[in-house]
């Protein structure tokens, strides 16, 4: 197999249509009903913390970060993390995750939340959120509601409902 020439770069406004098609292929029409998707509807993702993966000119992956409040604590909601099905299992998702988390930490953000598979995301430091500490505005499997502290003690004050921050820069 030939080596991929992968480029990870900050998401550009022109990427929007290709990312939407990627989400459609990866998650199908049911993606809009998911609680995490509904939460992201209320706010714009941050382009400076969202990244795309390209092989040549082909967009093969994307990760987005959306500002939210975890109770009274500012946080980021990571997702969706998407890789073109034909390019899965090649480290693209992990590269996007590392780039996005590094950018969030460098930007002074202290808490990242997501809904996803703990076995995958635990390698990046994500842990289950203790029951009843935070609630999403819709149903979610508590085993899939995860957090990563980029700043020590960031989860300590995070209690209550997770809600969008609608006037985010991005």
C-alpha cells in the first residue's frame, strides 16, 4: 500500500459543503436527531479549533469544536469527528483529535466534552463524566458522555445543564 500524503489544516469556510457531505456519508440522516448534534445547532463551531484532513485536494476527515457552558463553566463540545469510510484505520482521526486538542489547550480552554466511544477517546485522556454532574439537553447514554480536563480541576465547578454559547467567534 502506498503512503498517504496527509495534510491537516484549520477548517476554512469553503470546506463547509464537503464536510456536510462527509457527515452525511458517515452518520446518515439520523445524525440530526442526536442530542450532541442538537446541542451544536444552537452555536457556531470555532474555525480556529476545527480542522480538516486532506489527501491531495480530497477532504477525508474533519473535527469541530463548539463553545458551550457546562453549568457555569466555559467548555468546548468536540464533534463530530469524522473520517471518510475508505480512509478509516489510518490514524487520520487520531491526528485530527491531537491537533484540535492542542489548539484548544494553546487557546487557554480548560474543558472539552463529547459524546462518543470511551475505548477510542480514553487514549486521548477522556473519562466518563460522573452520573448527574452534567446533563445534556436530551437523551444520551451516560457511558458515552465524556470529558477531558485541559486545565487542572476544570470539571470541579462544572455542574448542571450543558448549553450552547450562541455568539461564538468562528
